[in-house]
């Protein structure tokens, strides 16, 4: 029997990755990748060029459905002719930090935002970027008719090119990261659009979890798509008690949940999930690149950084790194820089510095797990993904700092796989997405003594954080 094929697209900050899977089993049949330009703003055409490059040479031959998992929050502005007004501002562009703070106060404070949209805006959110545009580029702002997200734009481009475009669409998951669509009510909040731009603007129609954005002239179903974190959750098939820690360009901590979170601290964003539920999430700006920076400081490669870190004791003899190398999103410190604390002549060694880089990067994410726990979300197991999860030092330190077993899935493009699973759901129908097996290659457990030592490391990290930033 011939397999039915579906494709998932991971359009991330750094690249476009396309995964073609068997619709029934999830088995990966073929993959491809193309790079994006570096930077925090980019013209959306670069994403389309990367998509075309990745899907060249018949990659999509036989594919019956496709879905896009895109980087969250990015602001794509369109004029009355659906032409791009200016380069898209990406999630990691922090120029809108002051605008986010102003919006919080103007709408009545953090509680008012949480009640309306279950998030407190920071620089990353689309609503903050729209306000920045209105303040700093009024001529461009006046041209804006429609604001869409990166995955919305790429979904629309697939349909415009292949035929079948009937208007811009989005999904609950990605729309919940705008700051003006509410997972509480399932509706856009026009008051927040007005607050950001000074007027309302057109927005994509939000589809249900297995909805169809359209069908191309060739008969390929184009699913709703979603945000990258929501795609990863679908790809990993999360169970109750699973908390994902992703170590990529950004660091994220998230879990599936049945209700809105209501976190007024702003630490946990109450996003919607791609399967109809909720996906409370904490995001940091600094993750894998902390290790890259540490390796650069020491004049070594990442393998040697890991070897050095493994040669140092738990806690790096008191050396502690606050890894805010690119500013920080959580905690909300966009202008912060990194801090290396507790330096003495005795602990000032390459091994301890390497260990402090690994522990500091992970401690910032332990804070996210603790934030989820504070809202009644169990953390029985950490599911560790992302490029930095392959580091032997990260694998050794993670169960010590998180204090629970750590599972590492087999290598795979889980955002793309999750998008492909959503495509299969749109193709096959049903109340639930198809059940795809997820293989795990490692289960890591720390001793009670090491977990106790890890708790002391985290407390020292929190003390330094409070000393430096309050």
C-alpha cells in the first residue's frame, strides 16, 4: 500500500527546514534545509526564497497536505495591495521594549492584560512592535492595512503561488502570541489594536486546530499552521507531567495545560496550543549562544568547552554566570548584560568558567520550570530538545539542576514534525491528531546528593540575580 505523505515546514529565525512524513505513522521520509539571513529584522521574501530552495528537486512530490510552523511574534506589515510595508521585526528584536512597558501601563497594568489576553507584553510580542512602528515610523504605519505573523505570511504565500488563496489565516497557538488575540475569549481585542497603532487593522482569520487554510490547484491541502513552540509540542506528543526545555537560539520552557494560566508576573505567557488547549510558556533570549560565547572567551570549540565543564565540580566552586548576553526577555531585562559573580583566585580556572556557562544557561530555564509549578503544572519529567541538548556537559548538568529525570528524544526536527502532524490531521480529519510514536534515546537521572547540590547552585544563581537586578 502506498503511503500518504504530508509535509511540515519549520520556518525559524535561522533557517527553513522541511520534513516529509508518512501521514499515518509519522515516519520521516525525507528532509531538506535552507538558511535565512542573520539579524533581528528581515524581508519575508527571504523566507519564501529559503522555502523554494528547500523544496526544490521534487521534495514535495506526492505530498497531499502541508503545514507551516513559524517563529512566533514577528510583525509582518502589509499594505492595501498585500505588499510588505517594511522588513519584518522578529521576536528577538528588542527595540520595542519601552513600547511594551508603556502599553502595560496604558491598559491598566499587568492584571488587566492577563484578564484580557493571558499575557503581559514584552518587547518580543507583536503588539509591542506595532506600537514601535506607530511611534517611530508613522509614514510606514499609515500604509499598514494588515498585520500577519511569519507563519501566516508563508502559509498565504504557498496558497498564492499554488492557487487557492482566500484571505489571510492563522491559528490559536500563534495568534495568542500577538498580544491582541485572546486565548481567554477566542477573539481579537480591538481595544488593544487601537492602543498599539491608534486604529484597528485587518488581522488573519483564526482557524481551528485541524482547519484548512485552503487547497492548492494541484489538490494539496494547506493546514492552519502554528507557532514553532506549538509545533514542537505537537511533534513531541506531550503527556501530563512532561515539561519541554528547548535550547536553541532562544531558550523555552513549556507544557500542555487545560486552562489559562493567569500569570501576572509576566514570566509565564499563557499561550494557546495547536491542539485546542493551552501552552503556558517561558522564553529567554539566551540559550545555546551562551555556550558559544563561553567557548569564544576560552578560545576553544564547543566540544572542548563541554570537556572542561565536566572536569569542574558541581557549582564551579562558587563561580556563577547570569547569562544575559543579549539582554533578556525573561526576566524582562532588555538592556541587561551578563554578570560573572563569585570570582576568586581559587576558582578562576577555565574549567570553572566553562561549568558556570552551562549552569547559568540552564539555571535561567529552571526558573521557568519553577514558574510553571507555581501555577499547578506538574514537572515529572523534562523533555530536553534543541541543538545544545546534544552537549555532554548539558546532559550531565540538566538532571542535577532540574531535579527530575531528563529525557532526550531521538534527533529530529520536532517543529517540522509537529507541523506535519497538523497537516495529517487536516488531511485525515477526526477529533484528535493522528497518534505518532516518539522515540527517546536517553533517560538521565541524577543522584539525590547531586540534586541537593544542584538546588544550592540554583539558589546562588537567584541570589546573584536579585543582587544585580532586584
